[in-house]
């Protein structure tokens, strides 16, 4: 998370299976408190509607519906459009229609560290994936019958953007949606954001100084588990194989104007592998290869990297 300023009000609350942190700056404490409450309510609603782990959520009901056109509320329709956008922006690498593959890999197992000796190759799309057929109209989510959607990181990036819409009129604000960050405000407060090691949460490997925009980090060393056959698995699927990707990158961080775009670009960089990751980070970022080496990608001129 960003370093707080002295005058900011902070709210932490459980969401997305972890803790979300929101900070706002305003001379009127009542206005600041109201903004934080609205963020909490909005993001809690995102979690309740888009979680795939509760059978009664709106996303779960969509996934269980055999129809191609399913009535849906504004949030789920917005998420469906994000699925299509992610596929287009990543040339099919970030495919939120691969929920069957994620579950087949075994999402319910204990966490463990990803071994670095597995064979590596860049992930690849398989023609036009099912994501290309996902869209919405004024009342429905439209997708091929039987295609199920995984909210995952796209949901967190979307949540960060929803929080930003609520906070946009304040002098300074920052939101951390389980690692997807957005910050801004008319005061243009310069914030320190740290990138931590993929192997040690307590060790900072790089510093960023940013006034506005979004940052997302995607990795394969923390959300990992043992599959039924004993292999180490994670949640980032190679669309070509339907298996957890082994690209030679274990963590990627992307900068972008929005949380959704930062999330998509971080995942695209990781799935692209070391030789192509730079192309996925046009506004700058960083990635760590599985030998532990940090690679910096030049940032936009308005953002400054500070090596640490």
C-alpha cells in the first residue's frame, strides 16, 4: 500500500478474502468519513456479487445459467465487458473464461512455494477464445451457453476503479484492493509505493513515487497449491495448454491509468515471459524472473522510479 500522509483518514475492512485499505484527505472529517463509508459499501457489494465461491452470488448464478442471454445488473454487465476488454488488450492471454481450467488445477489446496525448476515457455492464446463472445446489452450478459466467468484479478481492478469514481472529487485519496492500487486527487500528493519480493513479503525490492494512476502486481509464488497429482499449481492459466503457466517470470508489476488496465497488463507481462514482458508494460513497470532477478521497464516520464 502507499505511505499515508499526515492528514489522511483511513478505513480498513474485510473484502475479497483479505483486507482493503482506503485513505482520503479532506478538511471536513464528516465528508471524509462519508466517502470512506461509501467506498466500503460499494466494494463489499462488488465482492458479494462477483465472488465465485458463493453459489448465491450474481456471478455464480450467471455461471450456472444454461442460457446464452442472462438478465444481469449493471455491475455484472460491466464485468462482462471487462472480460472482453482483457482478452482484446492481452491478445487473448488474459482469458477470464478459463474457470474450468482453474478449478481443474485444484484451487482448494494449501498454499506452497512455486518451484523454479519447472520447464518454462511463454504462454500463448489459442486463436480467438471464448472471451471474444462475452458482452452485455442494456439488460443482459451475453456469452456462449456453458461458458463460466472467473472474476479473480479483473474484479479487484474493477473494484479499484469503482472506488476511484467515488473518491474523485477529494483533494487526495488512495485505495488498495487486495494489491490493486489506485490513487489521485486534486492536491496531487506524491506517494511512495513499494514492490515487495515475490519470496518475502517483508522485503522491499523497489520503490515507486506516484501522484495519480494505478498499479497492479500479479504473481505465482503466493497463491499456489498442490494439485491432486502432487504438482504445484497456481491461478494463472496458459490458454494454449489449459495448465498453470510456467513462463520464467514469477511476478510482474504494471502501471496504468486505471486499475483494470493495470491488472490486465501485469498478467499479460507475466504470461508473456521475459523476452516479451516489456511489450505488455507500455507505461512502465517491473518483473521478477524465477532466478530472483528484478527487471525494470522504463516508466512514463511523469512517473519516477527510485532504485532500492
